[in-house]
């Protein structure tokens, strides 16, 4: 680490942040789930600060509508797996950090495996289904998690520290209901940056062994009027997750097809995990349209398959067999396209 002291000089000048703290950070590990708007900012700040290892998990690909706020990506990244594009960019920022991209929809045992190796989970997801999976994993493994969310011009941040404060399910009444999302209500880029930066700040405190209080921060990206709520009294003495330790979200294995919010596309997850033979799948797809494979992700469009609105059906297939079928919002249609061209 000695050669890196100069790189981290400005943060090592901070009160209580000497060489020991910097070394502790260099030996720590963070799991960032979702490298969209929030995860772009938090992951970059953690990498620049010198966290030793950062795992970047994201199931999605970079789209044009992401570029308004997802700071790690440029036009060159359109269509690339986000986790891979993010890791490439972050490697150029700090080659001393070990970066591991994970292009998967995290579920069950896999979340536990990644959580066990982490000192903190940073929630960069955009849906409560996945957040509750992370919350289960955090409580089950005793690893703190930093929740973050942003919709419209408002954001929220909350550290969930197992054994110290309530978990996400205890405080669910204080969190926004899932009726408004970025896809339907829009989102202001500066708000997501504020939330991601606060998450990174809390993660750095946790990774360097500082005490973090269970405060729910509400961020107003327009007027600047924030609010802090001590959620300690909201701990639910009957909580299924953090009291009874029943981790039902970890036990769910989403099979089948899920319509991705507001995007005219459907995610298809095959029954059971498997590794795909990318080369042979892309070779057979080429008979039906223009397809290529980039770092294990197959992408392309069918020549003759059309969706409900007459657009060509597109397909992304990831190494674990999961696929995103675009140009349709009909789960049955998406499943049938998958079964026909990728295999049941
Ligand atoms: Zn709880």
C-alpha cells in the first residue's frame, strides 16, 4: 500500500483517517448490487477511495435512457452488460482495486455466497423484490447493507446494521410504495448522484469500523430540504426476517417470466441454473437474425419475429441462461421465443 499513500493523501488528511484506516479499507470488500444510477456513483467513490475489492452485480445492459444519470457509462457502452462495462471503466480509474463483475439476477444461495465475502452491501437496485432478497442476506450473514432509493426529485438512504438497528422489513411502512418507479415517474440525475454519494459515505464509515446510526435520510433534490428519522423505535419485535430469522425472499427462486417495468421487455429465467454454451447458441441464432456475443452476453434481433407494436423482437442472453426479450411485454410470447430459439 505504501506506493498508494500519495494517491489517497487527501482523504488521509481527514481527522481520524491515518495510514491504519487506509490499510483497513484496502483489506475490505464491498458488494454493490445494481450498477445503475446509484451504483455508478457509489461504486466509483468506493473504488477511488481504495476499497480493496468491489463486486459489481447487475443483470441488465446499458440502454440509451440510462445515460442521463448513470455516470459510469458512455455511448460506446450501449448494449453492453452493465457490470462488465462498469468494471472496465473502474479499472481505468484505480487499477489497484480488485473488481469482479457479476452479470446475474441475484437469488438465493448465490446472494449468500457473495454476501459472506463482503464487509458491506450497497443497494443500487430499483425494486423492492431484490432489496428484500438483499435484506434477508444481510441479516442472515450479519453483514451491514446500505439501502438507497430515488424517484422523481426525492431520494432516501438508510443503513441496515444487523444487531444494531431495524431491518428493511421493519421500516417498510416508511419506505416509498412501489407504485412509482423511475420508469413511470422519471428521476432527476442529481438526486441519484446525491443518494449514491451518501451510500458510499456510509459504506466507507462501516468498512473502516466507525459507528453508524440507524437514521433514515430523506433527500430533496430540488429544494434541498432533507429530513432525518431515527428508525430505532420502528424495530418490529415480531419481524419475520431480523427477529424470527425466516428468510423467505432468499428461498424464492424466480422462475418464468417477469415483465420489466415500463420497458417493453420481459426477463425470462429458465428453471434451474445452468451454464450456457454461448458459441453454439449464437451460431444457431444467426440463422434467424443478426446476433453476436460479447464477453459471454449474446445480443441481437430477429429478422422475422415482431412484437405487439410491430417492432423486431430483440434478445439478450446471459451466461447463466437468463434472457431479456425486448419488443414485447407479453410474458407468454417472451417464454415462447426463448423456448424456440434458446431452448426450454
Ligand atoms: Zn426486521
